[in-house]
């Protein structure tokens, strides 16, 4: 399927590994010009070279922390007129409601709500002028099905979801769509780290925790970054112009609901 985005310019935040890398890979396969972003130069350049070799796509890199104003400006300096923006940032650490300080809350809100909102505010005017644009926010399945130990993530990402719900419907008439992708458990470094923490608390092996989690999913497995990337690429494509303000779960059916 031709997604119709060959030559379109895309910023993919936090894309040196994990889900962000999966999205960048599929957008590059579709012919988009990609600006990759990460905080570790070596990892970022290695990912860029890998995608170049596999797709022959034009890939740029920006070493920056997108949760900071300076990092976001560096991205926009490198790519001031993106047609596609994929917002992504690592989630805040797990913990207990009783332990989170005001500083913890502010950090989570800046990273997972205010940073993507700031980038959207920066790029939406240009997309509106060009009468075409795609924004994807990688949030979390916890927006629909809260995870108790991830309260910082539950709350901050829910705030972003509320912003998108209204804004997406304001810009849709200009050919610009905004949607959220809500990943469940995928094969990433983050889920491995969460399993290690859970295993330590329960005094069991991380492999046992993994097997138990997989058994609870209707598919009996976790998602892959390739599956996630392909779903994101479709939402960025020419056939997704009538998908507006949606929260698409990619969780293998883990969230149980008749109407989603």
C-alpha cells in the first residue's frame, strides 16, 4: 500500500530505540524524510545508519532531550516545517502515590503532557497553512486502563489526551489530523526494566513475571515494534485523513470492553 507520504518531512521524537525507532523505520520505508531524535549520540547515529541502509531514506539526527525547551528548539531548528510529528518520550518511573513529591509531578507533566503540547503548538500553524499534516502522540494503554504503580504516567498522559480531544477537532478542517496511539506491552527496554523491578519486589525471576504477563494477554505474547510502527505509519498516511482525535489501543486485546 502506498501511504502517499514519500517526500513528506517527519520529526520522530525519542526514536533511537523502542517504539519510536519502530515508527521511524516504517515512515522511512514509506519514503518520508526523517529527523530522528535521542539523547545518546552513539545510539542515535547507529539507528540512523541502520535505517539508511535498510531504506535508502534521507535521515537526519538531533541529539536533544525533547522534555526541555532547548531540546525542542533544537529539533525545530533542524526541521522547521514538518509534515508529520510523532511525539514520544519515556514514561516517568513507577512508584506509590504516597511517595511522589511535587517535583515528581512537575517532571512527569513536563515530559508527558507539556512537551508534546509545546511541539504541537509550534508545528500546527505550518501544517494548517499547507493544508496537510499528521500528528501522532505515543501515550499509553494506562490512559484507558490505569496501572496503579504508574500513577504519574496515568495522570500526565490523560492530560495530554484531553488536550488532543479538543484540538484535533479544531484543526481537522485544515487537513491536519491528531491522534493518539496507546501501546500496551511491547518488546522494549522499558517493559524489561519494569519486569526487573516487579521481580525484585516479589522475589521471583524476571522471566517468571514476563511469562505471567504474556499469559494474561489474549494473544499470549507482547507486541512488536514493527507492528506498532506500521500502525503509526498508516495514521500518518493519505488514507487516514478521516481519523481524527482517536485513541487507538495496541494492546493485543488486554483492555476488555465491548465498545473500546
